[in-house]
C-alpha cells in the first residue's frame, strides 16, 4: 500500500511505529514527507535520526548554534533530547540555561525553549556527541536510561544487556520505536540462537502492542532461523493479537496465550502481555463465558498482577455493582504497550458497567486520543458501541472517524467494518435509509464478517431500523424472531433493550400478541439478576403496549412517570403506539396532541426513522377530524362552536333563539359524531378541523332569527 507524497511521488504507507517515531521527533503535524518515506522504506530503522536537511532555515541555524557549544554540554542536551528525562544523565543546569536551548525554572524543572530547539539538537548531533551522551548516562546516578542507544549511534561497543535495559527504559517511557530498535539490535548481536529468538520475540510483542503488525512480522521472519521453538513460544502475545484482531479468531487467540501462561519461569511482563491479549480477545468476541478462563488464569499467576489486570478481573467479578474504589486502578507512569492496552480494556469494562447502571456519563475516560494507535483504535471502536447504545450520534460519528483513521495505519479489518456498521446504524436511526442500506450491503459482502457474530447482529439491527419504521413489519419481525436474545445484547448492545419493544410493536401490528408476550417474559427472566433501569422501563413499556387492547391505564401511568426518566426515545416509542391506539378508538383529537409530542421528542434525539410513521398518523387524524366536522349540519356546527367557546346551553339558546332543551339535544348528537366527551375536547376537535382545511364559520353567519 502506498500514499502520495507532497511532491506527487508514491511512498509506502507509514506504519504505526514510524508515525510514533516521527511524531516524537518532529511533532505530530510537522514531520517532513522525506523523513517519513526514509523510515517507511527501512526495515530496521538504520536511518532513524533526523537530518539537518529536514529542518527549516531557523532549525538549521539552531543546529549550527548547538554545534558551537562545548562537547559535554552537547552530550547532556542530546541525552535530554533523546530521552526527555532530565535525570537520565548529569546536567549542568546553569550551563544548559545559558545555552538558550532549554529553560530552567526556579524549582529546577527543565523544559525546551521550543520543539524546534529539541529537534535541532538531535539533528545537529554527531557520533562523538552520542558517545558523550551515552557515557554520561552510564556515569550518572540513575540506573534506568537509554545510554546504550547513544553508544550504538556513536559506533562504540554495546553490551546486549545494556541494549535490553535501554529497551525496557524506552518502553516504560512510551517510546516503543526506540524499544523495538534496541531489541532488534540486541538480537542481531546475540551470542546464541536461543537468545536471539527471545529478543526478537520481545521486539515483535512490543511492536504489535503499538499496533504495528507489519513490523512484528518482519522481525519474526528475519529471525525465524535462530531458534524457531523459542521464537514461537515467546511471541505468543504477538500471534494472539494477530489471531484476535486480524484473523478474527478469538478462540485461537485465547488458546495461544493460555499455552504461554502454562510455561514455567515467566516474569511479570510476560504474564501481563498474555493476560492482556486474553482480555482483549474476549471483548472482541463478546463471549461472557470466556471470562471464567481469564479469572482462572489470574488466580493461578505466580506473581502480583499489574494494577490494570487486577481492575479487569475485579470488574468481571462484580459487573453490576456500584462504583467502588477496588474497581479502579492507579495511574502509573508505565508506557509499555501491553500495559496501556490493559488499562484501556479495564476502562472499557468499567464504562460498560457505568452505562448499564446509569451511574455516570459513558466513556469519560477512554483513551481515544492515545499516541498508541492500537489503544486508540480499540478505545474508539468500543466507545462507538456505547455511544450508539445511548443514541449519542454526534459524538459517535466523531469517534468512528478516529477509529477509521487509525485502521489505515493499524489495519484491523474487524474494527474497520465495526466502524462502518455503526455508521450505518446511525444513518438508519436518523432516517437516512438509502445510504444506510448501501453501506449494509457493502459490509455484508466483506469476508471478514463471517467470523464477526456480534457485528452480524448489529447489521440485523440496522435492517430492523430500516424496514420496520417504513411499514415492512413482517420483515423486521422475522429478523428479530430468529435472533436469540442474550443479556449482553440487551444491556450493552448498540441498540440496547429497545429492540424488545420493536418486537412487541411489530408483533401487535401483525396480531401476534402471544409471541410478543412470550418474548417479553423470556427477556424478563434473562434480566432478572440485573438491576437495569433502562431495561426495566422498556419491559414496562412492552407490558403497557400489550395491555392497550383492553386497558390504556398502564400506558398512561408509565408515560406520566416517564417525565422523570431520561429515556426520551423509549417513552416516545411508547407514546406513538398509545397515540395510534387512541386514534383507533376514535379519540382523534387526543391522538393528535400526543403525536405532536412524539414528533418533538423524536426530533430531539435525531430519531428520524420514525417521523414518517408519525406523519402518517397525523395525516390520518387530520382526515378523520375533517370528515367528522364536515358531517355536522349547519345548525350543529353553530351550536358546537358556541359550546366550544364556553357558553352554557342557556346562553347558546338565547343567542340562537332556541330552547335550552333543544340545544342539549343537539349537543347529545354532536359529541358522539366528533368522538369527544367534554367541551374542552370539542374545542380541540373543531380546531383540528379548521387546521385540516374546513374553517369554522361565525355562529352568526347566515343564522336566521328563528332557526332551530
């Protein structure tokens, strides 16, 4: 795959690690195309440092100023520029401040004068400067540093152990490109095939946890002849992520990492990597039963678990409990990719929990803007699901765009079509049926969908949203009838428990009330262990809809209570069914008032799919009212208009020169004709008749003094 550079030439699409590297070196928007192209064409990053030719004229001037500094100061500034840690190497703060490249604040905090100053230091450095920087790191008081990388760039001998230590330093500092670089260099100089394979596997694992599957594949291919057994065994996290995300086989992914966890002598990172892959694979396929294996693996671990792994396990054990401190994990300065991904999964699970319980706004802490593109893609994908579930369409489209942009760099087909599917759901919900249908047809033709059971159910939801509101009730009900409900779909699915009301609504319209009642009871049993306010409201709405043929009071009571609930869309759906029932009972004026309320509520939540049905009902009400008002005689019309103005029978009789008894007799006939029972309803009916096209006449128009 290639992209077009600014000069019009083709260049390879940059990988996730290349983009992380240039963003760190040049700044997110400022990396020159030439630098990206250089790095994209190199398998092992032999040209990883910026060049002076990459700089602006101002940057080249700064690089020259840097060259004029003393060797020791250049080495210290270079160590700071490459590692961004003032404690990594000794630094003369006074001399550094006098150089004009950094600012030393009163409390000792050292910051760069600008990103360009830092870039000029790295680009303007020469091998001797790296030698000074590396030796300064090793002579300083801190044990964790990246000094071995400087010595490598200086062309000096470097111990493998020091390169591995530098890789760990850069990984924890969230600098995965340098971590992979150091591990690959260590593997190339390893003294045995077994050690080379182990280091190469670590490099591949570090690459995939940042979303760079291409780099991981190249590393594994390069060292495949070192010690294949070790390479396969220790690259289990990389292979597991590939199976779960690229191949869509979460079962195989879990088996791969479980085999890794059964091995002896694993250290903390190895256990954390494996459990992170297990947790992500389980979220991908949405199999609640698979969490039992995760909890079992956690319980048998021989060492303390990473806080993010502990948080995942605690949330799974208590998925519906109120917010408690033991369900959170501390924020630690751990930039390792697997640790970030584990934290993302923990945050996802907690967001699901909070969303189900309605205790907080969903997705407040998901890292959709993370530098780690795999974490960014995962967070955006599942935040999209939660946003769709809550009908937050504007934010959904923003997050979906993030997911789709990152899948260009992190090519995860499953997450790409997930984003497309949720866009189709949003379009269908808003009533944009043609574009939604076109998108659905394209997604269904994608081979990736074969392994994506959850996405297929979402596509069914989109089809239901397209077909049901426009009157294809049998089609929509068939899709809903052949899909078994489960608690995950009903609490955290993209369309949530409202699909149960869809089923009931369409079943009633097709006179299949028994099927609807049976589905409601089955769902009630599924949800009984969970205290879910939204689901309970939908269950009550279903009960009310089923009772409407014989009793409207359950619906009226629930709609009255709905004003204190946040379920605007759900209550609007019930109110629509209630208004339709009112019209069929000839209470047309009341039905029309409720339909106007429904229209307002549906527009407020962008539920355009249902507006066509509302408009059909409004037109039917309009026609019925117009016909009924038109059926009144001239005498009845005059009496009805005066009664609607609030006049008593006696006052009407005096106005029209009739007896009060005659007026009462006319009203006795008028009320049933207009399907009203009170004078207030009479006023509404006449107003609706006027809006329907039959303007009422003045009571005095053409009134003969003795008429009656």
